[in-house]
C-alpha cells in the first residue's frame, strides 16, 4: 500500500522537531563548555535529555503504527524504516551531547588549555553535518547527502590533530592528565556525532536510490566513485 503524503509529512515533521532538539543539545553543550556556564550545561542534562527521550518513544511508536496499519511498499517503506533508524541516531547524538556537558561541568572550574579554540571549530563542523543530514532527508537531496561523506574526513583530521596536542600536553604536564582525559572525551563524542550524521546521509542515499553506501575507508577515490 502506498503511504499518503499527509502521513509521510507527519513522520517527517516529528523527525525534524526531534532533530532540532538534539541540535540544540549540541549547541548548548559546546556553548556551556566554552563559556564555563553551569546553567547551560545543566539544562542539557536535566531538561533537554528527558525531552529527547520522549521524542524517541513518540517517533518510534508513530513508525511502528504506520508500518503495521499501512504496510507501505518500496520507497515509502524505506522512508519509514529510515526514520525509525534516525530516531535511534538522534537519541545517540543526544547522549553524546550529554557526555560533552558532563565533561564541561567537570572542567568548569579548571584552567583551560591553549587548544580550547579548536574544539568549538570541530563542534561547528559537526553541527553543520548534522543539520545538512536533516536537510538532505527532508528535501531528499542525494547530492547533499554525498557531500557529508566527504566532510566526515575533516572531522577525522580535527580529531587527529587535537588528540596529538593533548597527548603532548599530558607528557609535558602529568598533573594535567585528568583534565586532558575530559577534553579527549569531548573530542571523541564530537567525532561520534559526526559519524552518526554520516550514517544518516548514507540512509538518505538508500531511500532515494535504493543503494547501500558505506562510508569509505579513507581513500578519496572511494567517494568519487559514488559522486
């Protein structure tokens, strides 16, 4: 059975609202960390995470109900299955934002390292990737989805540079190890959010083209073969 446009739009609208919430969690976790603002960091954990959990349940229920009652076929089926998977991805993104906020709370009364300015740069790119993944889903834009696969390489470059700098700091100042570990936690969680945005872009390609695309292993020629 072909799912109605109205029903599909309802699912998309719910997914976009959920995405908007988790995007704000990323923003708040980084802003709170950068500004040492305890109120913002606590808001991510105490207020927004519970809302994200509610969204996940509601969106999952909506997808299951439509699958059971409407029994969509082909492309419509792929759309609904993708939304259900994205719901899980959003939940994980929210969890990573909470992890960042928790490390931010630990670091709030500690002196910053000189590389502070580079973490928000990485976070901004991650945030853009998540936003683009949502746009690609809503607009069913395969070209945008494929571009995200390339942007993920930039996240890996940020990770490598930042981790190397932190390792050097730890070697030079053993007393900084605990602070450095929390910075590493922030970087790892940002990297994982970028990975989830990449996963979502792969799902968009699958919805539109019915083609399974797994992110390349580091060779840009792998990307060029699908563009």
